C-alpha cells in the first residue's frame, strides 16, 4: 500500500515519520519524488492541479484540513482536475474544533467584557468605568453548524450566552436555538450582538458577509470570521465599522494572505487581525485520523468526512 503526500511547505519528514508509525503497513512517498507512479491514497493540502488529474489508481484523496475549497478550486483551472469516482475526504476535527472554540470564545468574552474599549482608554490615559453588557442581551449567532460550528456553539452556550445556530439544513444542538435555510436566515440574524462565521466556502456562501447582512444585526454588533476570507466583502465591513453598525470585528482569514501591508484593515483599530491561526492542523491527530479511515476503507467500512462535490463540503 502506497501513500502519496503533498504539502506546499515541503516539510515532509514529520509526516512520513508519523505515517510510518501510525500505518506501518504503508509506504509513504512525496509527490515530488514519485510523479508518474501509482499510489493507493493521496494525502494533500492545496495540491497542484497536475497531481490528481486523471488518476485512476487512487482509492481516496485525503485533504489535510476541514475546509476543502483549496482542493475543489482546482476545477476552476481544469474541470477534469479531480479524478472521477475517487472520494475526497476532509478532516472531521483532528483537534481543530477545540482550538477554534477557544479562539472564538476568547473574542466573544473580550467584546462582552468590553476589554477592547478599556484597552483604547488605557492608550489614551483614561480611567473610566464603562457600563457592562448584560449576558441575557448578548446573543451570539454561529453561521455553519458542522463539526466546528457545533463545538463553538456548545462552548458559548456553556458560558451562559444565548446562542443561535444557522445551517443549510436543520441541525439540533442542545442549548442552541436553531435556524436553517433561506427562510431562517433573517430571523437568525435579527438583533444578534455577535455573529460568528464558520461556513464552508461555496459559490452560495461567497460574499455572504456583506452590508445587507450587517444591517440585520443589532446596532453596534461584532463580527468574527474564522472560515474563509472570500466570505467577507471587505469594503462593506469597513463601511459598517466606520458607520457604527458594526462595533468591531475579529478576522483570522482574508482574501489575500498574508494581508498586504497597505490594506486598510491595518489602520482600523476596531478590527483585530490574526494570521490564520484560529485552528491549526495538528499533525499527530491528523495522521491518526487518516490512518483510521484508510483501515476502515480497506475493511469495506463507511467513513465520515466524504465531501459532496456538488455542495462543496
């Protein structure tokens, strides 16, 4: 059994060593060293289009992340880029859900306790009490109730916040008021104090964070985006922040990464910027999950995380 590996940074050794330990019956090779050779499984992150095109040898392609837009977008370069009939499998969690819940919860608590406002006062040398928010009035909405979004919503509910969730189809999460579909989006957004975006990036969700959506939130709401930069219309967010409709935003993802030095987000103190670190792929957890799924496939068992190519997630 052969695994063919591709990661853009070229740091293959830890992955090869990890698979040798977790899946000793497999031989793990890099794509650079084995172009043109057959393999049973591909393990990739943002592979070049020529790696997968026309591959009839592969039994599955494992994506080293929960988001699959980087691999599905290969079809924009070549409609035949993905091998026909070969399942694309994403990571279900692999330690990312806990990390993302920590990141989002810390941002929500920062806004709830007005720590950004106090930091601004400190910079100005001002000592002043600010009226605290009421928890019961500080409703948080999570867009995207998949594995990551569900964990985020449950964590926030555990802190006592009123939490809403929105997804394409109905999802029941304990402690979370659920909304779904186009009909459920407006009531989901109505009056939210914090909006958290964890949606997959698809043609239907691109640019979903726009001026029209911001106008449905409570005046002075907060926006947290940990999904993809292409979800956000950047000019609309800047306008909403400057108009006071959005009091602040925490952004971990951007249309262009790294965020260019001259980008206006750098000059807006009410926008917090982090370099796509809300949920890092943990190598050991990822390898263990992929090894388990390969063993399940070889035993003829079903696995979780198979991507619906039409829906895009």
